[in-house]
C-alpha cells in the first residue's frame, strides 16, 4: 500500500475520494467521527493512535494529522479538526 502521507496532492485527493465513497457520518456524532478516524488509521496503516477511554484522546504527528483532517474535510465539506473531535486532547509523537 502506498504511504498516504507521502502521496502527491493528486494521489491523496483520489485516495480520499475513494475512502469517503464508503462512508456516511452525522457531523454532530463524535463517536462516529472517532470510529471513522480509527477505520482510516487502520486502512492506511498510520502511526496515529486513538485512546477511547473515558476522555478520548489521540496521539499523532503533524503530517498524519494533516492527512486525517483533509479526509474529514473531504467528507464533511467544512473545516473540522482533531482538536474539536478530541476536545483538545491531541498529543504529538516525536519524530
């Protein structure tokens, strides 16, 4: 599988379109967003980790965060961020 983080803009756009064809989400349902993000992480073998305990959080790096948020934007059509989904509980992986 192609490393989605290293894709050209054209490849990334095509890959995101293919991924979101299969998805439908209620933009107000945080649990659905978390499920979708987990599916995306798994499908594209990202290093990002989601913790779904009492207070959900995410551990990611800047590149993967950008790709995940592009996918969210492509699906939702409006700017939505990991900070919003995880209520500011975003931690960054050292690279």
